[in-house]
């Protein structure tokens, strides 16, 4: 199961007005929607209209029922019962880039365990046009109700591949011509000196431990964000956002000027 354990069974709970609406618009298999009594109708009218169009049951419920269905999530008086989220295959992420005629831009998350961080990263990835996110099956947040809520609907739009072994996945990506950049506070160079226009997967580690040693050793190059204050680390979702948008900036500049930046040394793949 990819969602939070509830008495609903093996289905997944999506909570919050925007996440539910985006799940509907993205074509998620929604079984039922609950709307709390007293919710302002104008706020949930788009949800009701989309649900009616797709023939999905909408029920009015006591707000306490929604608190039980989506515990610990700010559901805003709306929750949906959806079929378990289908994680993407790794190849689907690369095919998405190919379909857009763009060099791949992926995020690999190494043990990001906070679902709110995962949701925030999904939101930034969608805004930045990243082609997908890869997470490990163990010691990682999944696409829970909390992650959906934090993503503001992006979880329904950005494909997420869930892999058994992140190190082996990096090897597969290298075989497909993808360069691996690791975000590491101890990296010798600031990110501004690296070439992020390459077919690229950026590795983001957990806030407490950073990137694991094995994963760090598999990176083609490491980059760091310069720190000028007294705190020497950023929230993982903030770091992911800065790195993604530096890649966006460089790719836009390369399209206009024919490319720039410092490429890492050639590697054997």
C-alpha cells in the first residue's frame, strides 16, 4: 500500500481541495469523495463539477469523519478515496523527456523520510519542468496523503519511480547516458560552475545525513550551494528547488547562446 493505513483498506486517501481537484483532472481512479458539512460551496464547486462529469460519488460527512479518514492532514473539508497510486517505471521518466524533446532532468531522493519534504519537492519539480523523481522503497517517504497535500496537486502530475536499489538505478541511468550530480555541502565547487544542461539526475540526500557514502561515490560530480550565514545547511526541498532552477536557468541560457558552463570529465559507461 502506498497511502496511509486506514479502515478504507488497500486504497489511498487524498486530502485537501487542490490535491483532490488535481487528482480528478489528472484522471486518477477515484472511488468516492467526502465533503465536510458546512464547507463553503463556492470553494468546492469545481470538485463537485468534475466529480459529476466523471460519475464519481460525492458524500457529505461530519468533519470528524474526515479527521479519521485523513489523520494529521489539513484536509480543508475534502477527502477522496482513490485506487492505490501507480508508481512509474524508470523508463517512463526518460520517455517523458524524449517526448518533449528535452535532455532528461530527474531528481533522485536518497532517504527523504518526511512526506512533507517529498510533497514540497514534487511541487517544485512540477513547476520547474523536471521529468520525474526516483525514490527508494526503503527508508523513504512514499506518496501518502500528507505528501499529496504538501505537493499542492503536483503528486498527480509528476511521475515517481520507486526502486529497490538506488545505487543500481544510478548505474542504469549512466548506461542510458544520464550524468549524476550529487548535492553535497563538502563538494569542491559551487553549483554555478557545473554544467547542468547535460542529461542529468540530481541526487538530494536527507537533511540529517546527506547523501549516503555509496551513492556519493557513484555520482559523476558533486556540487554545493554556497552558504553565507551561520546555518550551514538547507531544508532538502529548498535545496532541490535551488538546484532545479539553476538547471532551468542554464538550459534556457544554452538554448539562447549555444551553451555554457564547465562539463565534468568524460566517463566510461
